[in-house]
């Protein structure tokens, strides 16, 4: 069921705080915004498959996470010198996310925990920005 309370848009959507708007979504009278995460289990299946394969390699996933983080850092530094492209940065950022999700899967971390942590961190950053102007 579409529900702004279970959506990352709750942090930024101007309507998400409006109880009447949320009730219309729950009743099916209107659609939620495009931020709503649609169910697609293909990604989770792929991450789980890599996680299971990776366990057999004998190399801890944390090694791959560190490697991908360093490659992203390298591309971000190259951008500072005008020698990197957005395409390269995005590719490395996706590599970081992929290896991190595989590692979290191996640690048995649930999707709900990850979602809760992301929302917590975003809310904390937004509150800090409102109070002090810092992110």
C-alpha cells in the first residue's frame, strides 16, 4: 500500500506531512510521488547470489568495499583537478553501493534496518541544518 510514512519522500515531499494527503493516498484516490520505492526483488536476488558466491572466494567482502571506496575517492579527487567525468564517478559510487549491500547481506542486516538507519541519518542531517546551517 502506498503510504508517505513508509517512503523516503517523507523527508522532502511538501505533501507528506499533510494528513489529508496521506489519507487520499491510502484510499487510492491519488498516487504517491515517484519517490515511493516500488517492490522489485530482482535486485535483492542478485545481491544475495553475489553474497553467496563471494563467501566461497575466501576473501572478505570488506576488502572489496575498501577497494571500491578508494576507487570512488580517486575519481572524486580527479574531479577536483578537472580530470574525471560524472560517468566515472557514478560508476564507482554504484560499485561502492553494490559491495556494501553484499557485505550487509552477509552480515544478515535486514532491509528494514538499512532503511531505518538511512532515514535516521537524513533526519538528523536535516535537523542539524535547520538548527545550525551545517549538514
